[in-house]
């Protein structure tokens, strides 16, 4: 399994733009674009997605690539369409954020590279990472409980399966979906 964190360009430096601070993933277009890119990438590359959360300035994913697939291919399949949609939205809104995401004379949505990833080695670590992902908005003080956060797989995990982005059943001994 891979635990991954994808970070937009400005995540490490939330900036004041216009009326306040922003995170590139906090707008509705970010979640919609990301959900669509993940769904398309899953069909194309066959990875399993076990848990996810979209934070205002980064994304956590717990997934298992299909045999022969590598994270770099999956990351590219998720990041490229999300960036195109996000930047198109910002251009359409004539957003002042565009000035803040200029990098080598081009607008960039994501930080360079594949994000931060590591291997999850056993069931106990898998469970810790799922909890970490789902509690991230709570730990940041954005909500009181994980299910209050709109952009997360936690509701899928507690049996409310109407999410726009489905998860795969966890590969744990004794799990019944």
C-alpha cells in the first residue's frame, strides 16, 4: 500500500490574496476536479483507493497500485487534470491567485514532484493511516468530528456510501463491507 500526500504549489505558504487567505483545494472546483481525476485514474490504472481527504492545501490518499503500476504514473494522472481544471477556473474568475502561482513564467497548481509517499506494511499501520487521514481536519481545528468535513472518505467507512468518490473495501482480515 502507499500512503501519499499531494501538495499544491502554495500549500507551504498560504498567502493573503484579496479579501483573505486561500488554499488552492478549498474552492468547490478543487474537490470536483480532484474527484473526477481520481475516478478516471482508477479506471485507467486500476489502483485501489482505501481512504482520502482533501484539505484546503493538500490531499491525503491511501491506495494500492495495481501490479506493475507505479505511484509516479498515478500521481501524474491525478495531478495533471486537476491542475488544468483548477487553473482554468482561476483564469475564468480572473483571480489574483494566478499571480501567486507563477513558476518559471507558467502557472503551476501543484508543487513539483510526486508528493510524499511511503509504504504501509501491515494491518495495524493501515488502520493508523486511515485514522490519521480521517482525523486530519479535526486535528487542524477545521471541524469537531471527521464526518463533519465534506471532502473525506470517512462517511464511506461508517456505512454512508453515497459519497461522490467510492473507496475499495480494505484488505484486512475479518473485514466485511
